[in-house]
C-alpha cells in the first residue's frame, strides 16, 4: 500500500525509530533535532509554517527569510506561476 503523507521512507524510519537523520547531504536535511533534522517531518508535523518558524529552523533571521520569500515570489510572478497560489 502506497503512503500519501508526503514523507519519504527514510523520514518514516526516523520517526519510527525516534532517531535524528544523519544524512547531511540530503537537500531536505535541516539542523533541527526536535523534528529529526528533516524538513518533511517539520511540514508533516506542523503543516504550513510562519516565516518566524522557518527562520528558527534554518537558524536565519526573520528578515532574511522574508527576503528569500520576496525573491522567490518575484521569480514565480515573472514565470507567470504566481496565479497558481492563493494568498
């Protein structure tokens, strides 16, 4: 049976074993042991997060996360993809 929870098998294993991910080369790895160092687990556990929550997990300032968000939204708008999102 296929799982549709958005998690990878490695994420499920980390949660099951209650062990932090050690795969620092994974693009989804984050230095946040409370959520097993996995971005997917963070989203799975909390759903959409505020910019402050993202800043805490990424160990960046709120202002820097806001800059990244603004730049990403500008790129999406330039590619005419922004209409896919509802704000």
